[in-house]
C-alpha cells in the first residue's frame, strides 16, 4: 500500500517537473532574440536626435554659423560607431550614414523645437523574409508629448560573431 502511494507521488512529481520544463521550453522558443535586438536598434536610432545634434555641434568648426558648418562626418560616424557599433554591421552603419538617417531625425527635432522620443514602437516579422521586421512608431516631443511625426521602415538582422546585428535599415519619415 505504501509503495503504491509512493509511486503515485513520484509519478506526480515527475509529471509536474515535465510540465514546468515544457513551459520553459515553449517560452524560450517564443522569444525572438533577433527581434529584441532589432527593437533596441530602432529605439536607439529614433532616440538619437539630441545626441546627434550635440555631436554635430561639437564637430563644427569654431566660429561657424549654425546651419552653415561643414560637419565633420568622421566625428559623427565615430559617435554612431560608439553608440550603435555593437548592434549594427559595419556595412549597415555606413549605409545609415550615407542615407543620413540620424541627421534626418535630428532635422525633425529641429522643426518641432524639442527632443523627440519614440512611442508605440511596434515590430512585426515580415512574412517570407527571414529576420526582417517592419516597424512603426510615433515620434513625440519630450516636453509635452505632442506628435511630431509618424515613422515606419524595415530592419533586417543577421547573426555576426554570435550576436544579432542590424544589417539593413530603411526609414520612412
């Protein structure tokens, strides 16, 4: 009688731990590390308006008038490399600079007269494309959360040196 009760308890414990293990396994399968890194990159890129403005101002020659300075793109590149270099491939960083994505966001901030903060960021895996996500967000002013712009785009992620990195980013303002 005791051995039958013991067997039932042991079986119950085994089933309990198997169920817990199954829940952990399913949770791990549902997490998408590429998507999490993509969200981080987009959030950082959309949040960089005031930091880029400071980097551009610091790179401008002394005594130059605002808006007329020949910006040191090497300085801006070094700034972005320090901020996002671990999260983007070198090719992606070059394309971001060539397409002037950070300065386009900074120009929007200048038009609104305030630092911009992304809100309601959504990423959706693109059907038929591996590790490619469509994103959209609202850019709000930091002071009073007034809508300044709606942005959308795509981000493609690759695994490089064991880490997920952005390989391509498009941004529609």
